[in-house]
């Protein structure tokens, strides 16, 4: 069975407290549902990584998030790379430039 992202949740501290502490990939979307950013977290950092984005406010316009749990950081990195190429989120521009050079 293929892994799937969770349903969209509001990007706030209360919902982030429910995120498991494991590796995974996450998507941050705006109010219209447009994906703004795709990121990864390895070695039990999924909740912590999302909280960093929330506290720093570095992904402008993020209103919702979804997660996909993975078994390892390596699996998360591979999945993140594929999703960024497929979706091409606005806030991943720097990452997209690095991917196109390879």
C-alpha cells in the first residue's frame, strides 16, 4: 500500500503538538490550498522542523500543513526531491535551482 499525506490541518501550535516525532516529508500550503513549500525532517525531527517554520515565519502565507511519515531520513530526502521536481513550490526556489544543476 502506497504511503499518503495526512489530511490538511491548520498550521498552528496546537496542531503541531500532535505531529509525531519521526522522520518524514511535509507540505505547507496557503489558504487557497496552493503548496508553498515541501520540506523534510530526518531522525525524529518532523514536529520540531515544522515548529521551526512556524516560529520563524519563514514560509510566507502558510496556513495549512500535511505530513507523510517515513521510515528514515534517507527515504524522506528521496521523496522530498521527487515532490519538489513534480510540484515546483514557490518557496523551494533555491532548492529547485540546486536540483536542476545535478
